[in-house]
């Protein structure tokens, strides 16, 4: 019996699930953490999403269907029954409030976890104004001062009598949060946490050195561009801008006079965000709408359309950085992530408009398993949600129940699909299934 419980605990603390409900796609990642603290992806699911506008749910049923489809794929790949998920939240309704806090350290005189909890609770109650339409999503400590020792990021174990400092409190509109919660519940899942998406994306793509010296993470998604500034190891400012990569596609459709889907294809296959990159002139062949004749469109004109909108995005980001008051402190420069960062020329254009050194952000700290399948900026948020779960001990034991054996006929189909895909079965997934099987046998 003792042995069984040890097994359960081991499994419990080692698996986390992230769910990113984006404007263009819903994706789920199931991962475990290896001995080196790296994320080993056991399963991933992705489905296209059309129940959101600019990162806000506008159609519950469509969103639930997309969540179910992505979860089913991730469950199949990982052989793990998903229940508790760390869900990303974003949208222009989310904003942040700085709040100060001060507490007396417990009687031992050594700061412990419950002191930190009390500190954060106090920060919540110290918010000067929060109207009834908003609720707190989460509280992120920024800086602790134990007695006169300033600038502490982790105060646990420090000796002192009082602890002061500040926290970054993320709040959002109750109704919009409720819509997300409804979607999760209707999809048969539980929320282990709601996490502000720029916080998650930042966690996935930033290196410690950048976070310390000052960096801005810019996630250009389909519907929103999220900005998060980190200085001296803590988040200082964030903003959600309502212009993003889908606007680029709309502009192309408008400029070329083509269907949105055709414009999207043009963007992905021939798009460039910076006219300073000299390319050979080319005439692109465009399908006419509903049987109208094909036509040609100069590639250089496509670049001009894309550059104009991407420039607007970076100008809005630059305004946001100036508004924040932290622009001068962003020493490391910018990390651009999200699907919008995949357009060639993005780095060059961003460098020119923002006046910062730029790199593109891919999820970091991923090992083994099906690593390559998440090695893309569009998975920065979901990988950050998984990392955030581990960082905050949010993984829960009901994440890991062996998925029921499919009926024989279904099983055949599934096996055939796996074969067809030509993908190697995930060895880490296999390992965990064996461990879970053993666990059930011991019962
Ligand atoms: N290879 C690519 N080249 C250019 N653009 C791309 C590429 N892949 C994806 N995109 C664009 O990235 C956008 C989607 O990015 P992402 O998946 O990060 O958005 P999302 O998370 O669904 O949306 P949001 O974060 O705004 O809710 C789309 O506009 C898409 O056209
Ligand atoms: Mg996104």
C-alpha cells in the first residue's frame, strides 16, 4: 500500500496540461518534467478555432467543440485522460494593477511559504479600486524587501521581522472570464489555473539573463498582440493590443481582391514583412473568386501591404513601451513570438521601428518526447502554460488516469491512423503508460 501511494505521488507531481484557446487555434499540451527540469511533451492536440474574436470567446458551442477536439488528440497521443488544465486568458479586457503589501514575518523569524501567501493576500486587499465588473485572475509577486534587504525575488528562508514589496495583479471582466470557465466545464475539464497569456508566453521563450537585464516579449497572435515587459527578473508592464496577424491577411484579401483563405496562403507562402530585404521581382498567380479568371499580383506589392500593417503593429507596441515608462530599461531588447513572428523580415522591421535588438522566440527548455512538434512560436503560450503549472505546483493527480481501452473496432481504426501518419510512437508516452498500467495492476 505504501508503495502504491509513493507511485501516485510521483505521478501526481510530474504531469501538467496547458490549454491555449487562441483566436485561430486551440491547442493542448500534456508534459512531464524530467530530472533536469525540462519539459518532455507526451502529447499535443490542436484544432482550428472560430469561436473567438481577438482572444475573447464569442461563441461557446464552437469553442467547446474546438477544445474537445484538441483534448481528444492530446489524450490519444499521450494515453492520458486529461481533466485539470492550466488555461490561458487574454483579450483587451484584461489589465494589470500594481499593489503594495507589508506583513510581519512569522514567529520563527524566517520567511516561509505561508508568509509569502499572506503577503500576496494582503496585496490583493490593498488594491485601491476594483469595480464589481472585474475580478482578479492572478497575483504575481514582483519584489520582496525583508527588513532592509531590497530586490529579493525569492524571500523564502531569509531572516527578518517584516516583509514589504509589490505585486502585479492581473484582473479581467467577470463576464468574459465566466465564458471561458463555461467552455472548460462544458468540455468536461477542470481549471487548475487561469493564466494571463503574455505571462505564459514570456515564461516559455525568455532566458533568465534576458529577464534580469530587461526584455520585452511581444506575442503576435491571430487576433491580438500581447506585450509584456520584464525588468530585473519581474514583470513590470503588460498590454493587449487589438491588431495582429489576421489583420495582415485581411489587408491582403482587400488589396489583392481575393478570398481570405487565398490571402492566408499568399501570406504564408510568399509573405515578407520588410521591403528592405531585396528579392527578385515575381508575379504571383492568384485564383479568382467563384470561377472568375486567375490573375497575377506583384510580390513586391504583397510585401508593401504586409509591411504597412506589421509596421502599424510595431508602432503600437512602441507607443505601449513608451507609455510603460520602462522603455529605457529594456537592455536585452525584444523577443517576438506567436504566429505573426514567422513572417520573414519581422526581426528587421521590428528592430527598425522599436529601436531594440530583436530575436524570434521559440519555446525553450523542451526535451525529448515529441519536442519538434512544439518547436514553433505558435506554441509559446501553451508551453508557457505547462511551465507555469510546474513552477507553481499546479499539476494535479486526476490528470493521469489511463485512457479507457477503445472498443476493438475503434482500436483498429486508431492503429491504422497511427500507422498512416508514419509517426513514431512517443517513447516517453509509452514509458508512462507502462508505469500507469503497473500501478493499476498493483491495486
Ligand atoms: N508560417 C507562417 N508565416 C506567416 N504567418 C503565420 C505562419 N503561421 C501562422 N501564421 C499567422 O499567425 C497567426 C496565428 O498565430 P497564433 O497561432 O500565435 O495565434 P492565436 O494564438 O490563435 O491567436 P491570439 O493569440 O491572437 O488569440 C495567423 O494570423 C497566421 O496567419
Ligand atoms: Mg495566442
